[in-house]
C-alpha cells in the first residue's frame, strides 16, 4: 500500500479510505490504472478483462474537461463533467437511450491475426515434432489471441503485435515442451 500511495502521490491514509468505501476522484482512479496497468473498468467494477476499455477513453475526456480550457465556471464544468461521465457509462454498458434497453456490444475479431496465430501454432507443433488436429491448432490460436489481448492495449497496433509474436511463440513452445516432458500426464498440447 505504501508503494502504491507513493506512485499515485496520495497519503496512505487516503488510500486506506478508498479501500473502505470512500470514492476516489477520477484522476486518482486513472493514476491507479496507469500505474498498475489494469483497465479502469476492471478497477472500478472488478469485472471484465484487466487490460483498455471504453471507460478509459471517457475518463481521458473527463480529465481534459477538468483542465477547463474554455474558462467555464465551476458549475458549468461540473455539469459537463456529469454529462460526459454519464455518456461514457452509457456507451460502456451498451445502453441505448431511445429504447432504454441494453444493446449487445459489437466485438470483432481480427481474422487475419487469428490466421497468423494459427500458422504460428502449427509451426510450433511441427518444430516440437507433434502432430495436432486442426481443432487443436484452432484452440491454440484462440489461446494465443487471448494471451496477446492481455499483453497489449490495442490488438490492432500492428507494430506492437509484430514485436510480441516471438514472445508468444517462445511461450507456446515452452508449454508444448513441458507437456511433452510429462509422458502419461494426458497433456498432448499446451
């Protein structure tokens, strides 16, 4: 707790109050998320993946608004702050104002990346002299994709993804080799 309080520049007592129910300011929540590398939504709710969410973008807009570049009064800033926060929360939750119903969030997979990860899995199986059915390769490609999601903020950032592919390859190969070194364990793949 001491280290975290130093990193986000608040007294330990304040951090203790937050842990017992006092609501931190948005800029403090953002600092905690930045310092710990977790998503703001996960920090606030404990739900979803730990690693960028839509609320982070809304919080960034709120932080910019709190700088008050337009010379607004405190009441005007507070009103805009509330509107922005409400809008961000509604977007995050997939709320549709018109019908007051929850929408299914639109999530799309990067199919080309999944194909590359499938090729990567196939080549690692081959390097380890293991044959794997297409179903196992598909499953491993999905596992590699999920592992990658935990490592990056934006899975569409090609430069970062490209830099991490060798890391994913090495980790997967190590898992396969460890599984192969335990004969009779029923572990054919990682």
